[in-house]
C-alpha cells in the first residue's frame, strides 16, 4: 500500500533519474560515447577472434557480455564523475530526501543508459554477423544482468570517483565482484542462443536474480557510508 | 613505544616450534603417497595455508561489518591485518597447489571453482589495497575499505557457487568428492596426524601474525598522529 512516505521516496528516485536522463537528452555525450566504444570493442573482437560462422555460434554470448561490461564501466564512471566534478553530488546530498533515493535514482539512470546502448548494439550485431539475437529469453537475461551490474557498479563508482586514481579505479573494483553476473549471463545467453533446455538455463537465471536482490540490498544498506562527508 | 607483550613473545616462539614440527611431520614423518609420490607432501601445507587464507577472509568480512556498525578505527586495523594475511596465504596456497598440480593434473593451472575463486579473491584484495591507497582521509579510507570488503565477502561465495555449476576436477580429500575429481586419495593414520597438525600449527601462526599486524597498525596510527602534532 503506498503511504505518503513511499510516494515521496519514489518521487525523489524519479527526480534524480529524470535529472540524469534530461541532461543526457540534451548533451547525448554519455550514451554516444558508450555506443561508439561498444562498436569498437565488437570490431576488435572481430579481428581478435576471427568471428567466422563456426566460432560465432560459441562466442557470441561472451563477446556481447564483454562489450556490455566494458561499455558499462565507461558509462558508470562518467555518470558519477560528472556529479563529482561540478559539485552536483554535494547539492544532491543537501536535498532533504533519503540518501538511498539518490542511489536508486542513479541506478535507474545508469540502467537506462546501459539498456539504450544494448538496444542498439544487439540489432547491429545481428546485422553484422547475420545472427538472430531477438529471443525473449535473451532479452530477459540482458535485463537481469544489467540490473545487477549497475546495482554494484553505481555503488562502487561512487567510491571510485572519490579516490585519487579515479579514472582507473572503477573496473579494478567492479570486475572481480561482478564475476558471478558475467558467468551467469554468458552461460544463460549462450544457452538461449544455442537452444538449450530451459532446465539447463534455469540455474543461471536463478543465480542472476539472487545476485540482483542481494547486491541491491547491500548497496541500499551501505550507500550512506559511501557518500557521507 | 610499548614493547611486545610477553604473551606475544611466547606465541612467536610457540609458532616457530609448531612450524618446525609441522615441517618435519609433512616432509619426513608422513608416509609417501603410493600413486603421486613425494609431491603429495605439498598437500599438508597447501591445505593449511588455504585454511589460514580462509580464516583471514572471514575475519576481514566480519571486521568490515563491525567497522560500519561501530565506526571504531580498531576494526579498520583488524580488517587491514586480516586482508593482508589472507592475501599472502592464499598466494602461498595457490603456488603450492600449482607445484602439486603440474605432475598430478599435468598442468599448472585449471579454471576450477577453487582455483578461480582463490585467484578472484586475490584480485579483490589487490583492488582493496589500491582503493585504500587512493584515499587520503583516514576516516573515508576506513569506510570505503569496509564497504568493499563487505561487497567482496558476499560476492566471493557466489562466484564459487557459480563456477561450481560447471564440473570440477579439484579433489575433495575430506568429505564426499565428485566422480570427475582427479588426484584424490585416502589419508592413512600418519597422514592424518601430519595433516591436522599442519592445520593446527598454521592456525596458531595465523593468530600470531594477526596479532603482530594489528599491533603494527596501532603503532602506525600513533606515528601518524604524532606527525600531525609536529606539523601543527
């Protein structure tokens, strides 16, 4: 049942997310950078792996997730660095809302950026490599994986931008703890692409959901400590 | 500066003796394993060091939570000590395991759950130290360190389970083992003595090192405070 406090919390989350989306709508610098970067990563993989038809079948899931992970860090880092540079974060923290509303707002906007990039990369990849990627199951995996990735990524990027070595810190912090998402997402995507049984895919989906829930809860609990002055 | 307490000095000596006895038990006393031969002797220290790494890992996670709850810098020092010891001992366990795996599995390394999880844990620890190094404010350094150990402590078991969904060839000497495991064996009585003694010895060594490292952390904090006082 939505109580007034719930409604105001949701409003605060939406306001933070909307602020990012509106800024992005005007500048388009973040999504376009992520997008160009993704296409470059796919290009590099093309030459690194010689993506002929036989290899393609087995590595498509891996290539896609490596691309999403790399583009994701780029976006997460930039989205937090902007807040820090222009003193927006201090402004946000002064707002009379729960700090976790800021966290969820940032997650929402980061997730939207990632999904937009993925929504463009998928058809491009399908087109370039003549592989059909439009499987509802695959889309669900991408959604679940992106949620987990941004949930942890937003928390860690808000730490990373406050360090001296902030440009390089995020991937170093994020990749080792995001390994379960990458394993599960690659396995589940590969399963859908090769037409595996639901029985074989289900454990990976469960793992993704469990990871999403656990890490969203942890980030929700510790975000206060990360932005505290 | 306070000098080392008597208990700590005694513990140092006990640790050294235990290490010597444990080395003797592992290298001389325990019978040579029939199939693998001498290289199997690595096993006693391999499991013992991995065990210490595990103890450090758990101690780090718990002190991270304790720090976030209390904000007491004592827990931060304990956390750093635990992570440092765990980093070193997991590394030793990995190297010893590789020495064993070369003749037995015919490879130095394989992407098995335990091996991969140990490697990822090492990477998380290295990231932890890089994160701390990049922050000057001691309060923030401690907070971020605690948050990252907490995230790491939760993600490592999930990583382990995730990789475990693949098949594993790592032998399980205690408890049930999967049919695909290679290089497993049954321990005889003397092997068990060497094994459990090594576990016990390394646990004592862990406590000793842990104590030392926490003490160094306290002294380092005092030095930092004195420096600040001089600068003012």
